[in-house]
């Protein structure tokens, strides 16, 4: 059977770092409050000329080098983002042009913080169906551009960045020993679309709008949804979340990660956490964290990795893979 293998990974962050102390100069908050409630200490903020597109291209170029491949070998590009450069065309087409690729297909996936898991699931299905041989799946966001910088309940949580992975269809045996994606599962429940949303858009206000969130409601659903989809996706491969080598979660909030770990009995030293440095970078957070753990030697070839996320919509999902 066809398996989707991760051949390379890369990430990119804006140059400017904004600490909690910097945040306290803008809104009535403190390093102590932010760290205690979220675990976040700093985030990167896009400057002039840095956009979702430029960050995505930078991350993709690093992933291609890591994969030892050239852009001309890529035939599918999916960018997961809720902060595209323009309402249309898809940021993925701009990335495609910047990389000098003229064949194949490029499109965006919009599932907010779950975007990377949704995009990876889509790419896996298309590669398995034989439609494409290789893919670039990129999570790239500039949430700083849709934040209400007067709302301390939201502006302290998010940051900008991008992460990318190069995927290739390879032959597998169908067993859990195969390299590549072993199982994926995605969910949505639109009844909660107004718990975390942007209050504008082309068809309603003809403007971009700003992020609005009922933080407590999001928190209330996060641990349950994330734990159940982690159990669901590992069960598809006949294992449990405790059987994996690494968990690379969406980096929203340290308390959500601790709650999930407690519920599933997970060893916290097996969870890759980068939210202290990056904040919540939405669709970019999983590939950013994954890239860091690959480059610092934590995640090694052959190990089992479980990724998971939950975000606006609500959307949530998980993927189990052998790196
Ligand atoms: N600094 C200081 N005080 C603050 C801040 C801040 N940055 N933000 C809110 N407060 C105050 C509130 O005004 C409130 O004050 P009051 O009691 O005088 O009214 C008090 O802190 C408590 O506010 P709550 O919103 O009830 O605080 P809570 O403990 O719920 O923490 C938080 C807020 C951190 C947003 C929490 O609800 C949370 O983590 N929710 C999950 C949200 C999330 O992670 N979203 C990311 C997108 S979805 C995803 O990725 C999973």
C-alpha cells in the first residue's frame, strides 16, 4: 500500500520577538498572569514585508533542503492558514510561484488551529489515491494582523510563524512498522463556530475583522476533544496514546496540554512544547514544534509521533505517523 512519508521539515519565524514584558506596555497584563494561565513567555511578530506568504516560502525552502529535494520535484502544495495574504487567490498559489513551480496543484485549507492536521490529512488522502507523488504541506500564519491589540484576553495568546513538511508517496506493507502516516482523524462541530471567530469577512463586512474568543468555552471543550481524537487515531492503528515516542501537540496553552496529559496518563517529558517561545501560531504551531524537535535530535527517524490539534469551528484532529 502507499504510505505518505515525511521526507523533510523546516520552519520560519519573523525576526521580531515580543516578550510578555513588551506586552505589558500595551495592555493591562503581566508576565506572571500570562505564564501562569498559558505558559507563554514570548512570541514572534511579523514586521513590514513579512507575511503569511513569505514565512511559508522560507519554511518550505528549509524543508526542501532538509529533504534533499528541489522545488521542481513537488507536485502538490497545501497551505493551512486563516490569515492569507489576500482573500483570494490561495496563498498556496503565491508560494507555488515563489518556488518556481508551474505544475501540479496548490490550494489553501482553512481549519484555524487544526489547519495543519486537516491539510496533512488531505495530502495523505491525495497521495494514497495516486493523484500526486510529492507534496509540500505548510502551516503559515500572521495572527498578529487579526488581533485586537486592546483586548488583553486574546492578544497575549498568539504569535506568527510557519512550518512546512515535504511529503512523498512510498511503498509500505500496511503494518505499523511502515514509515509515514499510519492513521488520521479529523472532526468539526459547527455549533461552536461563534466561540472563536473573526468578526469580519468579505461577504459580511467587506473587511478583515478581528479575532474574538470565549476563552473559557474553548478551554472547556479542548481537553475532551483532543483526548478523544488521540485515542481514536491511535486505536485505528491498534495502539494507545501512551505507546507513542513523541506527542507534538498544537501549541495553544500549557494548561490544555497538562489537562490532556493527565486525562490520558501521558508522560509530559514525551510532549514537545514550544509555546513558551512562540505563543499560539495556529496552523503553524505543529510543524514549528516538530521541526524544532527534529533539529535538536529529540525526534529521530523510525520513531512514532502523534500530532493533535483543536481550533475554531470547532475543528479538531490527530495524525499518527512513523517519522
Ligand atoms: N492579563 C491579566 N488579566 C487578564 C488577562 C491578561 N492577559 N486576560 C484576561 N484577564 C482577566 C480577565 O479580565 C478576568 O478579570 P476579572 O476577573 O476581573 O473579570 C480574569 O483575568 C479571568 O479571566 P478569564 O477569561 O476567566 O480567565 P481564564 O482563567 O479563563 O484564562 C484564558 C483565560 C487564558 C484565555 C483561558 O480561558 C484559556 O486558555 N482558554 C483557551 C483559549 C485558547 O487557548 N485559545 C486558543 C485558540 S483555540 C486553540 O488553539 C485550542
